[in-house]
């Protein structure tokens, strides 16, 4: 390897797509949802493994997933709150006596 030579990232297109997605609120939200879903399923896999190894532990991840989906559908049905107009800051003056 040459001195001062740094290999270029092998997936530059992915990095640019990530930067582009960060600028879009909707895309950021969808990506965050995917991370949370993946975290949930990975946690479920760990809990399934532990419940096989330690049968005295009782936890039904599918029941929790059902509850999560119900709450998610409630949020989608909830009307969006109106945006609050920004208020001007209150100006205060102090007079010296």
C-alpha cells in the first residue's frame, strides 16, 4: 500500500443515497421505522432462543407484536394536530433608576 493512499469506500452510491434520504423527513421516518421493526424481530429471536434454553421464562413476543401493531394503527387513524403558529418572543426592557 502506498503511503498516504486511502482506499475509496466500496459503496459510494449507498452513502450518497443515505445523505439524500437524511434531507427528506418522510424518508428518515420510514428508515427509522425499518430500524425499529428490525430491532423488534431481532429481540424476538433472542427471546425465542432464551425461552428454549430457559423454559421457566414465559414471554410471548407475538402477543407484544400484536399490541404494537394495534397501537400503530391507532396512531395512523388519529387526526393530525394543527400546526401552532410561531409566536414572537416577548421583548422586555429594564430601566435603570
